[in-house]
């Protein structure tokens, strides 16, 4: 991928343009990014002249998209990223500590713990004993958080969702079904 900034000489131009040649692109693509810059992806065989013509033909769309991006940016909470960053820091402190505490209680050993920004999972466990937890667990009630952690810990004993696995979960977390119902209504993303 090659990137090249190219200000257009036309005074009625759309503003800052960044041309990016992408070897797998099959067509020209225009994207307006958060700061209002227009990013134009060129296919391997494409020309800058043709990309400029494409941009010129899409000026109205580009202006509408810039306005949409600006409005979305203005409506977004000013400190949204700051809140997420603080919660992530808190999660990286609290979740591994709680996981290790529950692992010790159940006589289990975890090889590694990660706290991540998972979009579709609350947690996961690898065959090697690496447990990943979603940072959003720190925003949940303790019983729900503990259920997710226990669920992943029980995968250290059984790496499936068989009836035997659920018996292990039920023994370690008797009220797990209520936690599962709660989680179905509260999605990670």
C-alpha cells in the first residue's frame, strides 16, 4: 500500500485528499475520515488522474459525508474515549486479580490472562490455558462478572459446552442460569 497526499490545485477542491494505492482494491473508493480528510483508494491499475475525476464527480456526496461525520463527532460524548480508557485500565487491574482468586479457589492454574476489547465475546479460553476477558465486565454486577470468569475457568477442565461442562459450571456457580439470562440481554458491542 502506498500513500501520497495530494492537494488539488482547483480552488473549489474538496479539501485535503490522501491517495492510497492498494494492491487488492478492485475499484476506486472514497472515504471521509474523522478529521474531514478525504481518503481515496486506488486499485493497482488505477491512475491518479482518474481518481481525481472520480473525486470531482462525487463532490456533493463528499460534502454531505463531511457534514455527517462532523455532526456525529459533535454529538459524540467529549470524554467517551477517556471513559473507555479509564475503564480499560481498571479492567486490566481488577479482572486478572479476580480471575486468579477464583482459579485458586477452584484449584486451577491459568497460563496467561488478557483483557481485551472483544466485540462479540465476554471471554474465551484457549487449549493452552490462556484466558481472555472483555474489559466491559468491570461495568457489570459482580455476580455476572464472576459467572463469566468461572465459565472460562471451567473450560480449563473441559474445553467444550457439553452437559459435563455445564455440570462443572453449576457446581462452581449455582446461579449461573440467571447470569446467562442477564448476559443475553446485554451484548458486548
